[in-house]
């Protein structure tokens, strides 16, 4: 009758030849060799945290991986070693699980978490009416985790011939003309690129 023991799960062990030696109660020794292949030795990664409306990338990598089956929030399911999810929204936040199989049929399951960066809110302060010849001043203030710190500002004006500085949180000029009437747009990019 043989006494069989199971070894605990082995991680970080290399493939190759292993020697098992035993000693019985009489002090007699015996040894045998076995070739073992472990796997899969894998990892998963993501570009999280990401900006809203950007692309989430999920990647499974390692030796001899044949495929990865992904599941995640909002009934997400996909297959592949590299997965891209466009137009990231709060519905995409959460834990993603990769079910990975290598070429030897060995399987592993690994989780990774995706989060979205929070966007600053833009508050604009501007007059709704001005007269020709008057000055115009529009001030933007960012509220949120980043504030105005290291943000970049780009104003688009209805009067494209205006040479006013357009890369500040304040847009200001004198001598308004009728061509200055219309929509003023502000695009703000925070320190994280959101």
C-alpha cells in the first residue's frame, strides 16, 4: 500500500526535472525523477485609471498563453490576450477577471480592477449681453480633484480674427465688435490628460 501526499500549490517554480527522494521507517532510501511542466505563469495589466470617454486596455501576458477569456462589470465578456473597451464610462468600472489557458492546457484565473478618473467641473462666469465697444471678460473655474492646477485651456471664439490670449482660464478683451457675438467654447485638459 502506498502513502501518497499532495504538495501545496506551487507558484514561481520552473519547468524541468525534479527528484523525489524518500526514506522509510527502516532508514532505507529510494529516489525517482519526474519531468514537470507548470503553468500558466501569467499576469494581467490595465491602463487604469483612465479618463472618461477614453479607451480601457486589458492585457494578459506570460509564457505559452493560448487564450484569455474575460468577464467584468455590466455583463462584459470578451476573448483575447489584448482587449480594448472604447468610450469608458462609470458602467465599465470594477473588477475584470481573466480566465487564462496555456498551450499545455493549464489554467489560471487573475483579477484586475479598472477605475475612471473624475473630471473637474467647469464653472463659467460671463455676461450674457455686452454692447459694441465694451470689454468682455469670461472666467472659468475648475472644481474637483485637480482644480486649475496644471490644466491647459483652449478657447474657441466666434470671431476668429481676435488675437486674444486663448490658453488661460480667463478670456478677456476690449472693444467688442458685432463679430464677437456667438458661441464661446472652452476645452480644458487636466494634469492627467482628461
